[in-house]
């Protein structure tokens, strides 16, 4: 009887684990909308957005964090942006986990800056 309970507990934990994973899975892709933003700011480089990532993201996405991406440098940021995940997560689009996790949404100015940096070709 004790043993049975033990197995049931393990099974429930596995089900719970799977469920959490499913909830964060992408169920739909956010529509690609051309930003109604003025991104004409010339010379927008990574330096303009780096502090946003440093302050809000690299605690989990970097330094051995276990959140899939490493946002200390541009390589993974580009990869996330090209897949649409970067804007999807910071703009809290449906179907994406809300980033930064366990925090308030980034302020609009920061989101706009990142969006423009992407629109301008993610310059180094
Ligand atoms: C408190 C930890 C934490 C912080 C801070 C955080 N993330 Fe995440 N992030 C995660 C975890 C954990 C995952 C993977 C699990 C998930 O999908 O929820 C993830 C996943 C992602 C993904 C992949 C989403 C997908 O569709 O698979 C992107 C993109 C992302 N984060 C971007 C960011 C950005 C940008 C920031 C900063 C603005 C940020 N995260 C801050 C923990 C964090």
C-alpha cells in the first residue's frame, strides 16, 4: 500500500511536470506586424540596447543560466529575434512565455528601442 502511494505520487509529479512544459509551449504564432514606430534613429547599435538585456535578462539568460538562450552577446539575441521569440516574449504576445519571467513587463521605451534595433538590422 505504501509502495502504491509512492508510485502514484511519482506519476502525479511527472504529469505536473509535463503540464508545465505544455503551458509554455508555443500554441500559436504571433502575427508579424510592421511596427507603427519611427525607427529612423540612425546608428542604433547593440550598445543602445545592451543594458536592457544586462539588467533584465542575463540573470537567467547568461552566466550559466538554464533558460535556453545566452543574452550576454548578440548571437543568441539575433537567433531569438529571427524566430520572432524575442519580440513575442517581451511584448507578451499570446503563445509566448512572458519575459522577463517573474517580473513586470519592460517599459515601452525599452521595448521600442529593441524593436527598432531589430528593424534596423541588429547592428553590432
Ligand atoms: C527569472 C528568469 C528569467 C528572466 C529574468 C528572463 N527569462 Fe526568458 N526565459 C526564462 C525561462 C526559464 C525560459 C524557458 C522556459 C519558458 O519557456 O518559460 C525563458 C525563455 C525565453 C525565451 C524563449 C521563448 C520561447 O518561445 O521558447 C526568450 C526569447 C526569452 N526567454 C527572452 C527573455 C528576455 C528578452 C528577457 C529579458 C527582457 C528574459 N527572457 C528574462 C527565464 C527568464
